C-alpha cells in the first residue's frame, strides 16, 4: 500500500526511560500499533474526604488528583516475518525481545540484584533501595507524562514452530507521578506541571454555556 505526500504522518505512542540522575534519555519504546482505547481515572485528593476530617473544609484540595492510565497494545511479528533477510532477530526469536524489554520496566536488573547481594554479604548495614529510571508515557506532543508502572501483563496468542511468540497482547496499568511524588525541582516534576498546564489550556477552549441551558436563571 502506497501513501501520498499529503498523507498525515502517523505519530506513535510509547514509553521513554530517563536516567534519574542526569535526566538523559536512556531508551525509547514505540508501540507497534497505537492502542484503540486509553482509560484514564482521576480521584480527587480532598481535605474533607477522610473520615473524621474537618467538615468546614470539604472543598479544599490536598494536592493533585491521583490519576491512573491503562491501555492494551497489540504486538505482531507477521509483517517482519515476510522479510526474513531484514528481520533476522524476529525470525530467530519472534516477539520475545520486545516482550522481554517491556517486562524489564517492572523489575530491577540482574546487575542491581547482584550488587545488593554483594553488599549484604559484605556486611553493609544499610542498603539503599534500587533506583529505577524515570518512566514517561508519551501520547502526543501535549501528553508527556511521568508515570509509574503498577502492573504489566502479556498474553502470547500465537507461536512459530520453535514456540517463539509471534502475536501477543500487552496490558499496562500506570499511575501518574505528580509533584507530590517527584518534587518541583526534578525533571519529572517539571514534566507533570507542563502536562497539568496543557490540560488547563484545553479546558479553557471548551465552549462556555449559560445557566439558561440548565433551565435556571440564577444561582
């Protein structure tokens, strides 16, 4: 299938790994196919939302809403297998490398685990938690969101003769990291504030309506 020079460029959604100490991009993961749906859930953090809280302050916010994002992504090796000379890794391993890369987002590396074990064996009294890269969900230029991967699952649905997966469906559940989590001075905190400001600008573009639309003349 050919495209014309006037065809819109397809922008892919994906994930970006950023070094937590230098803020340098470590890895870019583009989804093979954009998800057909993106579920977002926001839960407000209200001062009056807890049991026993002061009833005189029911509308005070404690901080940014707790936002979760979930979606599914399809992975398919069929197209690559049609051109084996150009896709040797896919012929040898199917989708296993792509799946392994996505799995790596949910756990420390073997090098980190070995380092912790060596520190424990050497008698280190206080072992610092293993630091993970900052994970960003990129869903278009106006949605570059710092997130934490809370769950990942993959269903391998078809296999080649060597039992390498050649079709799979990956499910992601993410929690947006805010300035409450990251602080204002960090790269992630700055990205969250930009994301929040972009949402506020979009809200300002919504068409206003009058009270008469709701059947009332005043409040």
